C-alpha cells in the first residue's frame, strides 16, 4: 500500500501520464487503498482528487497540478512567470529603496532595503539634508540654511528686519519674517540730513555734512572764499598802502592776500607812504613837522620858513603875526597904525604919542608900547617906554646902540648904560663908530633924529658883542629911554633887557 502511494505521487508529479481508473483513483485520492487490480483512466481537469494533472492543466486549474516555473502561468507560490517577467532590479518608491528577493526564480520580488540618502535629481526623493539647490525633487524650504530658488535669505536669522537707505536710495521691507524678506526701493532721498550718506540735489556742505564743497553751486562753503565763480576776484588792487596779490585765481578759493606795503610816492593810488609828502604824492596831506614846506604851510620845522615869516617894519606902524610854528602856519598881516583896535595884537606908536591902556587894550600899561624893531624914536624931552620885538628870531645878533654927538655924558641926549637879558646877564656898552652896522646879517639899531630926520648919533655896542638864537623864538627888547636931567635930577640913562619866549617846533 505504501509503495502504491509512492507510485501515485510519482504519477501525479509526472502529470498523471498513466491511465487512471476512476474508481481506484477516487479511492486513492481519498486516501483509501485501491485494490491491486485498479487501473488509471484519464479524467477531465479539475476533478477533485483524481490524482491526475493532465498536460493541459496547471496548478491554477487542477489542484492535482503543482506550480511549474517557466510554464508561462503565474501559479500559486509564484511571483512571476515566465522568468523574463521576473524582476532583476527594484526601483525606489519615493525615498524607499527596494532589492530583488530570490532573483532568477519565479519567486523573485522587490523587498524594502532601506531609505535613500543621496541627493539625486528626478528620483522622486528629497532625502534629509538635501535641498532644492542639489536635488530637483526638493522644494525650497525656509530656514533650512540653504538659499534656494525664490528665497532672498535663509536662515531666518539672516533675513532683514528693517531696511536702511543706500546712498540717496530710500528702501522699505517687504515679506518681513519670511525667507523672501527683501529691501525694495522706495524713492530717492530729497531732504538734507547729516550722516545719511546722501547729498541730494539742492543740498550743500553747509546744510548736509554728506556733501562736498562744490565750486559754482552759488553757496560759499568750507574752504571757499567766493561762489559762484563770477563773484570771485580776478585782480587785487591795493587798499590804502596795503599791496595785495591774488591767490588761487580762477577757483572758489580765490582771495586777495597782503603783499607788503606801498613805498613809492604815486599820485591817485590812495596811499601816502612813509617818506612821501604833499609835494610829491597827491594822496598825502600837508603834515606840519615833516620837514617839508607843503601847500598851506609857510614854514615847517627842519626847513626854513619863507623869510622866516618876518614882518617888514615900517615907521609908526605895527604888524601882527598869527599862527604858530607848531601848526606851520605862521603869517604876518597888514600893519595897524592906529590905537584903539581891540584884538589886533598891536599897541602902536604913531609918532604923535604912544597908545596907553586907556586907549588900546593890547598895550601892556599906561606907558609901554609894543612895536617891531628896528624902531625910530622921535626925540622928546619925556622918557619913553618901548617894547620892541623881533619876528625873525633865528640867527646871530649883534646889537648896536647909537647915541647923538656930544658923548654919553653929561650931554642932554639919551645914552645906553647897559643891556640886561632876562637871565640877569648884564652887558657893558662900549663906544663904536657904527662901521659894522650894515655888514651884520641881523642888526638892531636905535636912531635919534630931529624933526627933519637928521641923524644925530654916534654908536655904542654891547659887550661881548651879540648872541645867537638857534631856535624859533620871539624875543622882546624893552627900552626905557630918557633925556639927560629928565629924571632923578641928573644924567639920563637907557636900560635894555630881553624877554625871550620860545615856541617849540611841532612834532
């Protein structure tokens, strides 16, 4: 019986090549021992438990058939059939990798074999660590640390939260808080704002520290002296005596700078340099004390005045002198020959008698009269008091006094007894024949005449013979002339003394 089953199994594996007895096979299929004489008889496919797998049958149509790889039919237990339909490799699914299990058999199939980690384009997978820059299967992802298509920044901490202007370009923030945050242009700066890096049109270095001085913009800025250029100096005339020269000509830093002082005497240049005067430079004003007699002056210290500003003497008249050496305007005026003219500076002696205080306020007293020397005294029997002044004071003087014939005493004519100056110096008088009277450059003389003008005199001079006036002085000789026995019952006497008044040089 056991052997029979083995033979039956072999027969089944061979597709039931033998004829089958339905009864016996049925029993056999049912596990019932068939009688030895049982025979096989071919049955139709699909019969149950007939233990027969005809050639036209397969495991799908006859349970008595076993799956056969390569028969072109996908039978139970098989993954593929025929073999050329079986997988030899397995594509990934997304990021899931697959590998062939039992390759080369009808049981071959794709089984998971791990996850994709490589960044590969177009594999349908975007593994961790990949991004849109290195794997086309990835989509841009904000804050992955990679700046991908459509993004302006990544990670978020690198994205702008505010926007500063760039130069004069104002900017504003768009899409803030995302990886597409960006600063976009928002117009141009027009305000003048210090420290913003922009110098808008219309601003300058004075109102915007971002601007540089611009020559020609019409604004005088740091480092400039003028703007626009047509206001800048192209030449520099002198100012007074200050010469000037042009520096940085043709620029907005052009300026006139001092270039020393004028020294030449040039008419009409507005300058009177040191050493020039009104005679050689019409810019100069007459300057008393500069040693030059200029327009409007009659004299100037260090330079002789014309004729020493002397007033010519005439009998019975009195010249007045005005001005002073300090003002360089000493002048002589027309004579005054009458008494009683207040303010004319003269106490005249007219030949008919002296003026007194009662008739002329210029007289010093009831007796004294002032006149210019040399002066002619008409002889009278009365004592006469005369103050004689010199208006040409500078020079050497030798005074010669003359008395009439008959000698100094005991005759009846005036005599000279002594000459006394204002310092108390007394000079004795000696006789002289008058031979040197006209030879001296400055000679003082007193003549005694009768009514017909006849000279009645001999000469006497003071000893040591004269004195020198070195500066501009006005001095006076005060004479008291009395005839013999007219006073004190005895001999007449003539007393002369000097009263010098100095007028200093100007300057």
